[in-house]
C-alpha cells in the first residue's frame, strides 16, 4: 500500500489547483485521475475569466495558484469586460486554446515538487475510526493518506441526454463514476442532482466567416497573473452570428424531442446558462439571439458557438444551425448535449471545505453544486491547502466575505446550499467596491504567505509591489494644496480654504495625473501600475471608509462560532418555528445564523449568551 | 471610528413619570457633554438643563450620570439621562443625540449584546434573557400585525417591488454587460423611478407625525400673556376646575397637562404660565417650561384678551398657531384673530372643540394608521431616502449607484423584508434573456 499525506481525486480545474496548493505547502501529495491526458481539460466553453469569474482567477493568482499563469500561456484573445464601467466591476477574460491550456497545466503539475500523478478511478473511500484514511481504486489498489480532496466534477452518476438518447457518462466520451456516490450516501450525506449543457462543436472550414462581424481582443492584452509580464501567444479574433426566426421555428416545432422539454430531465440547470430551447420558450418575443463563434485553438478547426447549448437530437441541431448566417453549410464535429450529475449538499461542509460528517475529507468544485472552471479552481485551491494544513497539524485557512469572492462563494454555499448550479456574480459580494480584480493580491497574498502557500518568486514580487504602493500612497497623502493651487492646475475643487492632499484630489473623477504632476513634479516617481491602483483606491475612498464599520461587524460575527453542543430545542424563549429553522440550517457562526429569515437580534443574543455560559461551565468542570 | 454609539429610551414607553435615555459607545460622553454643557463627575447624578447644541434651545431638565468604561453596564462608556417622561420631549432629545456623527438608535437586544461581548452579564442574568425574548417577540408580532395589513402591506409591497426592479436593472448592467439582451444605457425611466420611490418615502416620513399622534396623543399648548384666560379655557375644555384661576397676573407657575377625549382621539391640553419679564425665580422657571411646551406642541392656542396688553406672538416655530381672542363679553376681539370666545358663552367653547376635532382629523390625514410610528423606523426611512438621493446623483457611475440602492434596501430591511442577492437575481433572470 502506498502512503501519501494528501490525496486529490480528479484532475479537473478543482483537482489541479488542489494538488498544486497541497504540494506548495511541502506536503507529499498524489493526484489520482482517470487519465493524465485529460488533466486540465475544459469540458465546455474554452474561456477563462469574465465578470465575477475574472475576480476569482486573480484571487487564485494572489494565493500563488496556477490557473492565472496557465491561462496567460494558453490565452488567444484577452478582453477586460466592463471597461467602460468602474474598476470594481471590471473582469478580465480570455479565450483559451484548449490544447495549449491542457499542455500548460500538465507541464506545470509535472514540474511541481512533492506531487505525484496516478492514473486510475477512485471507487471507494477508506474510513478508519470515523476519519478518512485513504482511497480504494476500481482496480483494487489502495492508497492511504491523512486527508483526501474529492474533485470529481460532473462524473458522479453522470448521465448525458441528447434527444431521447441517454448515455451514462462523466463527459462526452468518458464513463461515469458510480461507486463514490454510494459511499457518500452511506455517510448519510444529502446528494442532489443538477444539470448543465453544452453546444454542438462546429467545423471552422464549413463556416463562411466573410459575412460575419469580427470581434477583436484588447491590444495589448492584459494578463491574469501578476507574475506574467507580457502575453506572447498569438492572438486571434472571434466572430458573431445570430439565430433567425427560421431557426426559432425549427426549434419550436421540435421541442418535444428535446431531452429537457420532453420531461426526461427534471433536475435544475443554471438560469444564466439556459439552453437555446429555454431562451426561445421563455423569451418568445425575441426573434433573434446573439451567438459568438469562438475558435477552440490556434491550430484547431473546432468552433464553439457560445449561446447554443442544447439537448435536441443531432438532426435538429444541424437544421437550426444551417438557418443562421454564415452557417448555411455548417458541419457538426460533435453534437451538443445536456448532462445530469450528483452533487453533495454544500451545507454539509465547514468553511475549510471539509465535510463535517467525515473529518479529513474535503470537497471542491462541481461536486459542491457549483459550475464553472474558476469557481472549481478557487475551491480546489482552498480545499487542497486546508487538506495539507490539516496533514501538517496546522490551523486551516478560512476566508471571509469581507476579503474575497472566494470567501463570499464559500459562505453562500455552506450557509444557503444550492438550488441551481452556483456561479459567481459581482452582485453577490456586498463589499464589491473593495473586492476588486485589481487588488486581489493586496487582499490575499499576505494571508497566503502567512500559511506558507506562496512561493518565493511571488513573495518577492509582492513585497516589491507593496513597497511601491506604500511609498506612492504616503507621497500622495503627504503632499497638500490649497483650493487655489488645485484650481490653477485644473482640478475644480470648492474654494473653501481647505487644504487637500493629492490623494483627495485624485478622488475627483476629472483629475488627470498630469494635473497633479503640474503641482508636484515628484509624483512622476510613482510607477504607472501603482499610480493607477492608487487612483482607484482614491476614487472609492469615501465608500470604503464608510463600509469599514460594516466590514468589522461581519468579521466579528464570522468569528463567533456556534459549537456543535448547542441544542436549540433546549433554548428558552425561542419560538418553535425559529428553533426548527436553526436546527435545519445548522449555522456554524453567528454570521450565518443572522442570515436565516426570522432570526431576530434578540435571538442571536440569547444564542451568544448560552454559548458563553457553556464555555464557562466547561472551564469550571 | 470603528464602533457605533448606541442610544435608546431604556425605560419603557412614554408618557411616564421619568424617562431614562441610555447611551453607550465611544461618542456617548461627547454627545452628552454637548447637551448638558459639560460632564458631571463619574457615577454621580447631577441636575442639568439639556440644550440643543445647534441652537441653544432648552430641551428639558434632568439628571445626568456618566459611567466611564469599563465600569458600566456594557463595559463601554455609558451615560444615562433621566428626564421628564413626555413623549415629545424624549423624541426631541433622541433626535438631537442621533444627529451626532456615529450615534444611532439601538436595535432590539443591542445593549444586552454589547454587555455580553464585554463580559458584563452574569449567569443569572443570562437566564432572564429567555423571558425578555419572549416578550420582545410577542410585542414585535403584534406590532407587525397592525403594521402590515391591507393598504399598508400593499404600499410596502410596492416599495419592495420598486427596489427589486431598480436593483435588477442596474445589476444586470454590471454582471451581464456582455449579454445581447442587456443594453448599455439604463432605461429612460430609471431616474424617475428612483425619484418616485424617494417621494413615497418622503410621504411616509411626513406621516410619521400622524402615527405618533394616534399613539401618543395630540398636544395643544395654551399660551399667551398673563391673565389672558388660559387657565379658564383649560378648565372649560376639561369640563372641570383643574387649574387655579384668579384675577392676579402670574397665577399659573408650572405647566399642567390635561388629557381629554375628542371624537375618540387622545388630546393632551397643556396650560402654561403667562409670558412676561419677571424677577420671581419660580415664575422664570415656569416661563422656560411654557416656551418648551410651545416648542413641543402640535398646535398652539395663543390667547389675547381685551383687558390685557398684547405681547409679541411667537415667531419662527413650525407649530401651527391659532390666535384666540378671549373675553369677548367685555370687549371686541382682535381683528386678525382666528377664533373668538368667552367663558360666558358655552356655545363658543363647543364650536372651538368641534373646530379642534376637525383640525386634528386633517392632521392625522386619513384613517390609515401611519406606516411608521417609531423613531427607529423613521431613522431607517430617512437613511434610505438619503441613499436614494445619492443613487440619483450617481446615475452615471453604475457601481456606486448600485451600492446606494443596496444600502437603501438594507436600511429598509425591517420594514419591507430583506432583499438579498438571490431576489435580485430572480428578478433579473425573469426579465432579461441572459446566457450564452
Ligand atoms: C457538458 C458540460 C457543460 C458545461 N457547461 C458549462 C457552462 O455552460 N458554464 C460553466 O460555467 N460551466 C460549465 N460546465 C462546467 C465546468 O466544466 C465545470 O464546472 C468544471 O470543469 C468543474 O471542474 P471540476 O474540477 O469540479 O470537475 P471536472 O472539470 O469535471 O473534472 C473532474 C475530473 O475528475 C476526474 N474524476 C472524476 N471522478 C474520478 C474518480 N472517481 N477517480 C479519478 N478521477 C476522477 C475526471 O476524469 C476529471 O478529470 C460544463 C460541464 C460539462 C461537462
Ligand atoms: N369676563 C371674562 N373674564 C374672564 C374670561 N376668561 C377669564 N376671565 C378672567 O380673567 C382672569 C384671568 O384668568 P386666568 O384664566 O387665570 O388667566 P391666565 O391666562 O391663566 O393667567 P396667568 O395664569 O396669570 O397667566 C380671571 O379673573 C378670569 O376670571 C372671560 O371669558 N370673560
Ligand atoms: Mg393661569
């Protein structure tokens, strides 16, 4: 029997990040996955980042994760979304070359010290004395470990639907995983079922691009990773086409043959990623929908038609595609499909992503009811790091709603559970003006350094950057001007006789760097990147200061844990309804209890009081 | 400034003999010192006149006690004001206190919570909490029931819908700007919709008074020069000789409240000392109280009489004033008076009563109970209205506008229910065709 400290099951986006994080912490780690060749596979859309998701990639990067660097190597079209809106809601996104992404991820992992890759399918868990002790493979091999992270994606009892075809599968062409679900159920966990879908893939040679709108990426492209100085992979264009009334008619008259609409699929899919059938039924007043034609790679003739996810039979898919401009003679390389799979109710997890029912077992990615590569990778990083920290006997890394999108996501998952596949949006973050993609490193890298998750290269890079920012900030706050001086330089402030710092002047939307340098030539010493960052901070300063009290209140409540021994049924004064809600929701902190509908501040006070008394009793006995 | 300073009326509902207002937190002492003109020695009660620092107007007189941290109920700086238990007076003091930066009204259980956090409650007190909670939820339930019926719940529902629509529109532009179905520009009516919501909040705020009047009673102050006939009118309105009447100017020294029922409405009539320059200390104090009663009243009846020299009528106060010419049996009424009466003419008194009844009815506006009748709700509504105002100013900076709208819904959470991201997303996905 082979022994590791940490075992990661699954080489998808969650698994790669988990394996890399565990190994970065210096812990002997194994990544067990079906096939080495599918490590880093993008099951669906060949793109990384976007609104909310781009924020997650920057956070992964800030904790020295791999996704940002790999995407920078594989990206073939970079665009910052919401460029015309404020910096808080800008999200970096890149179209990726599917093959380059896989290759870059595989070489990244194979070069990672402390990490071994094992091919095989995990069929069961080894449990000893109520703790995880290892895993058993389908071929009979057994590996032992102190901690295990499951990142099995859409594979658990995966079932593909296309028209009336049903194929047990984890992904097109790959078998499902059946054993693990049984084991998870035997642990008494609630499993749910969700679904998602993917569009057909098209042959680029069969498309008439000449009649289509071209969409060009940003120039110069903005990388994801703080460690990437420039994007060197060649950049390409995407194209736009649209559905037509004729295509809609074809879909409408064949709805009965769609797996979704014939009633064969009952599980919930994501509302933000509806199938084309769904769009046409729910928004029948629209006679056309935009479709992006995205190349899957530089030397890959496969085109991903973004916006056409479907579970219609292949002949109908071909018919409606051919009713669209540029696609009159299109050839399908692989038909679209919907897939149903098992997931674990994430309310079973603790904030470290460990299952409360089985110490040592961590879950990350689609298995927790999320969707998307970035969501999976971010959870993987945290679960992998915490598995390794646990193996080392160290305290877990816990993130907060107040410092990261990752913290928001985990809090949402463990306190509310999911009813549809969970995806990140910026609107989920109440401290959105603070949680920006431009300052992820300032929010998280020091935390990562603190637990040993950040390698030397990034540590040095980070320290330099922080030193430059600090110097810039102190210069900007030290230099002050009278309203007269400011107005002379073109900054239109009130003539109220109050001196304002350069930092304050920067908060006026119209202030240009050149205006300030006219007053203080020494500001030219601040490098462009730092200056840009400081200007953003200045712009939101009023709001950020105002939110500080809220931030602290949330942090205080997040830090107040509700111990397992607390029995709501015994609390005096709580209504039965409130007791039941608390028992069902199992809040782990006061912050979570607060989010349960109908729980009053007085009830929280009572809970706090009883906890405090319990602690005193324990100390006394 | 990390921790807010909390203030609350901690002695139960007013009117009552004495009202205890408690403050705790970093700003408590600064706020109390500003009202009381300095701080007394720690833990020693001291009689002070409390004044509004904005204009020097006296608010009330009362005992002030301060308890510096950590030897206080909550473990933070604490202050206690023991004042007269009149609803209007307490309300005025609370408004002045919450006008300080960083001072806000405490929510249910806040003080107790702070006390826990700072290790100030012992185990027996913890046992008592269960009862406290039961009482609190019962009263909240009753309050919620009376609040959210019929027309009111419809209005609350409208606000909720309006806020959801507004937030969904703007969040769609932030989270789904790359979608075909989401245009860049906000809809043309977006600004008008925020303004309309802001107006509705302002309207509800205006009704705050009617809620208070229904709950606490309508306050009428009888005021004017000595001997104008104020106490006589009080007796006539009350239907009994509750106040001393003599022909000596300066008979009434202290204010006197009499409660009467007018068409089912609670009315509190306050007799006051006649206003004049005087050397008598007791009379001077009476005149201070008379002025305060005028300031706190919902309506002032200003009495003038043919046999009394007229003095300047009160000016620059928001309260409506009726000029009442009394003693019409001995001389002509002033030409510009609103009302003329005589104790000898019982009919003139009934006419006054019925005019008062009509007036109070219009002041309550409708028979609909006020949506907000508590200072805490009022504060939330005012804050939300301010957030909406900011949202309008930030319409070109969508992430700030969205932030303002989020804060407005947080403020209104107790009135309209919590609107969280999931609700916004539900609304958004129902309205926009989103998803590639
Ligand atoms: C058809 C389809 C459509 C999708 N559509 C969208 C979409 O529209 N939008 C979106 O955001 N996301 C979509 N996704 C989701 C996205 O692909 C996933 O969210 C993301 O890949 C999840 O990452 P993961 O690491 O959790 O799992 P996966 O990427 O699925 O990786 C799982 C890995 O684990 C391995 N594995 C599984 N079980 C075992 C086992 N027992 N032993 C060993 N190895 C195992 C597998 O071989 C695989 O390598 C779609 C996925 C699919 C399949
Ligand atoms: N003829 C006549 N005398 C009245 C009338 N009302 C009051 N008076 C007399 O006026 C005198 C003063 O009346 P009060 O009611 O004591 O006057 P007041 O305004 O309360 O006076 P102070 O308390 O001194 O401020 C008394 O002698 C009353 O009897 C009236 O309607 N007609
Ligand atoms: Mg009198």
